[in-house]
C-alpha cells in the first residue's frame, strides 16, 4: 500500500516523507507500519532517498 501511495503522490520530484505518512494514516496505517514498509522497500531497492526527507520509487 505504501509503495502504491508513493506512486500516486509523486508528481515527478519525489514524495516528502511527511506527506507519505499523512496519506498512509488516512488509509489506516500507523507510523510504525509506514516506517517499516519504507525500510523494507529501501532494502529491496524499490525506493530510495535522493534527498533527506524525500523518497522516490524505482
């Protein structure tokens, strides 16, 4: 779900982590679930952080 939200939110410049967390919370996820999902996505190489606080899908 977090990966899909990143794709929806991203307008070409990446997704601010705060915006991703806010949108994920609206979808029923907790901060811990979002943080865990982002860590998993990064370890799998499915997203990266080009700048601090900004995430981009691969």
